[in-house]
C-alpha cells in the first residue's frame, strides 16, 4: 500500500494490577438466610476485553415494551427474566450458585444476577429495585461505549489525528528516501518520513515506536515524584503492552506501566503511577490502600472514573 501524501476523507511472582477496562461489579447484596448470618462475598471478577476486539453490538437490556406473559426463559443454566421498574422493563439473567449473597454484574449482555438457590425470586427482584439507580447508570455507560465503537476507525493517512497526552496531534506523512519521525510541539504535528513504497504497517510501527519512546520518557519523569511523596523505592519499571491492565506492581518493587497511557492526559498517567507505587506500602486493595493513594493523589476518584470511561476500542489500532 503506497503512503504518498494523501488527503483525508471528507466527511496488563505475585503482582497487584490496575484493570485496563472491566465489567462493573457492585458489592454483593446481602441475602437473609434463616438462622445463619450471611457471609460477605467479594464481588464477581470483572471481564476485560482486549484491544482491537471486533465489535459485537450489545443487546439493549432496557426494553420499553410490555413484559411477556412468561416470567422467564432458561438459557444455558441461566434464567432470563424481566422486571417492571417504573415505566421501564428491565431484562436480566439469573444464575443460581452456591454463594450466600446476591451478586450484581453488568457486562456486554446487560445485567447478570447470581444468587443462592434458597433465595426467592421476590427477594431477588427487591434487591434489583434497591439498586436500580446504579444498574441504570451502568447500563447507560455500556450503551455509550457501544455507540463509540461504531465510530469510524482512524485512517492512517496524511492529516489524520491520534490522541497524545489527552488531546489530538496531527499526523503528517512525507515521501523521503531516509525514514524518520519528528514532533512539532507548537503545531502539534507528528511528521513521519517514509519511502514512497512504504506500507501502512510500516507507518504504524514508526508512530507506535515514537509513542512508546514518549511513554518511557514521561513515566521515568513522573515515577520518582510520587515515589518521593510516598517515601518508597521501586526496583525497576518497564513498559507493558498488556490488554487487560493499565499497570502492575510486584512485591519486589517491579513496576510495569501500559504504554498506551501516553494517549491520556497527565492526571490519568499520574493516577496509575500513584496507584502502583501505593502497593509498595499496601499490597492489597484495602481501605488503607485507597487512603494511601488519596494521601498523594487527592482527586483520584474522579480521575479513576474518567480512565474507566475510556474504552480501549476507541484508541488507534496498531
């Protein structure tokens, strides 16, 4: 594929990890068991997609149509049910298990409920009613992510834009015998020089190499700042190309940071760095861990939410 100057079209040893992108679990809803107090159960582990996964439209779990006469249909060991919530009909999947609490998970197929066999359907429906605001908010987030997936993918042509440190830079392509790449910070232009017969993958490799170099440089600058604030020492750091984590930290002090963080604004990068370094004080995700993160990054909650909202499929595919 020729890459002559073109005109754009008109129109993630034991390590603690920071999930890249995951289904949103809600803390388990306690259920009443006769004569035995319910035990606390950890939320269901989230499922994370990989970069570049083909888009499969998520079925809309909110259907504004009358509920059918049949209350549920069994599918693959799960009961498919509906519940009237105000003006809406909410469809969900019910899975019976040996757990002692009611669990909620929002995934690409909508709401999934997990409950012990002795919990009645009425109790499950009541649990849903109590959490309906959270459920609707997460379902809406899923729909928005699905809509973003439908946006056209980046076209690797002259004049294309790609995210760098939270805003777009413009890609410029020039035909030259000597290959190279240069960034003009004032114009926010990244110019790639390539032979006239270069392929699109050669262009992608050149741009990815530059972005990874920038990621390594910026991470090396930011890590010592937060390590000093926490009074901790990390042994080493390296770039990661994981598809399920933004970063990880081992008990030996080895930090790995996903190079794709370079696409995001500096506060998001700093949050992941502060998160991983905090594990050198607390190798867990206990309240004391989050208090440690907050001590050096007070605004972590809002930045954490913003990072979660950035779906991997919206990033350039290399």
